[in-house]
């Protein structure tokens, strides 16, 4: 009986947290709301967009109650992660409730056949010749805490590059251009926007050429180039990763590309006030048979994944990602193959090790 009661309690807790997430996403109304959410996500880009929104909403509550001294968090980690860094959670602190994946192990002698995988019981060993993969089978509620909710050994202050309003970070343009050329496109500078139809930049897929106008600041040129790189990565013709929302709605495509550029700029501590994003309802509410909240969440996760893929290949100075220095997460890299939306997603091409909170 107690097991059934505990299970119902966990389900209610997850349901309440998902409703809190939906309410937070629904509050993103204006383009500035969206911009601020991506700026916050860039500061805590080690975590999913959903969990950064949950952190932001709950931190506001904690600040209003006087439980944290600052209006925004600095470093966020789990209870045992803080212990591993020589710090402990202060008595009375509740922390943030986040959505975390629940994993199970699956085994198969024919990994290429998606129907051949069988779930291993806890402690069960695979048979001889079987490959083993981890797959998300559900979600649970996990807790994380801001550094201000802990005490103990000192942690270095987060890196804060000098904010720039007109100059791009050293190496940013070259790094973005290298990624574009690696995808088989040429990059050229043009004198003004007349040859670009009034735009700052344009990508021609037939000639595989990206053009950027010269009569802008270094920062504007770099962010325009990043916008075009995002288009190439997300929306190029024949892209197998393109999703129906972006394929069917030009507004979603433009929001995705501009948002990737915004998030990459924010991760470098650059001024993002020049970015213009339309009201959320003008693009999220136009996708047929999709709830606008779902469109916003899926768009944000695609933006984050693309921005992280770009950042991973840049050798540039940037702000921290929300993890305290010295924190070691399971696995490597920034991205997770876990999906908290609908049916769990799985990429069977390689093992999934990272548990992303």
C-alpha cells in the first residue's frame, strides 16, 4: 500500500512541476520576454531550457521570501554535487525542483534492429554478444541549489567578459566562418544591403554562398553570420533534422535562427539588446494542431542544442554555463539525447551516459 501511495505522490509532484513549467512558458509573451529567457538559458546552458525556466521561476519565489540574497542565481548544482565541492546546503533551504530523466538499460544482439532491444532488470547482466544501451523511460523530480543556498569551501567567481556593444569577441567571426565553410559554403562580404534585398546577410543554397554586408559593426557582422549558420544547420534543404514546425512556418525558422545567434552572443557576454524577436504569439500560435506552449518549448530546445553545437567548436572567451568550477558531470559534452516531451526519444547510434538536470 505504501508503495502505491508513494507512486501516486511522485506522479502528483511531477504533474505539479510540469504545470508550473507550462505556466512559466505561457508567461513569455513579448519578444523581450523571449530574449530574456534565452539570455538566462545562456547563463545556465549546461541545463535544458525547461529546467532553466523552472530555476528562474523558483528563484524569484525564493528571493521574494528572503531565502536567497540575489535576484538571480549564480552557480547551480545538486545536493551531493555541492558536497563533492566541499559545500553543504544550508538548513531550511528548499532548492529548485527540476525534471530529470529516469534511465533503464536495454540489450540486443542485433543493435541495428530497433525492435530487438530488451529491457534489463536491475542488476541483470547482458548475455554473451549483446550490446547494451541506456534509454530514458520516464522522468522524476530532482533538486538543485544555488551557491547562495550552500556554505563551505569558497568557489571562484564566475568569468565575466567585459560587455561589448559594438565589438565581437576575438576569434568569433573566424570561428563561425570556419564552421560555415566546413559545411561546404563560401563566406563573402558585400559593401551594403542592396545586393541582399535589404537584409544584413543572406544564404544562397544553390550557389552555397553566405553573404554579409560590411557597413555594420564587428558585432553585428558576427551575429548576422551566426544567424546564417543557424539556418544552414537547422533549415537547409534536405536537412533530415528539420522539424515540421520550422519547415511549414517561415516565422518559426526566423525565430530559431535569430534566437541561436542571440544565445551564442549572450554566452559570450555580448550586448543582445539589438536582437528583435516578434511577439511569441505571432509565431508560436500559428502552428496548426500544436499547442503554443509545446511549440515554444520545442523551439527553445532546438535553439539551445544548435547554440551549444556552435559554441563547442569556438575557441573564444565566454561566460560560465551555470555549473560551479570543479563540478564533474557523468559523461561528456553539453547535449543530451533525452526528451522530456511526449514519448521518450532515443538515439540508438551510441550509448547515452549523461544525465542532464
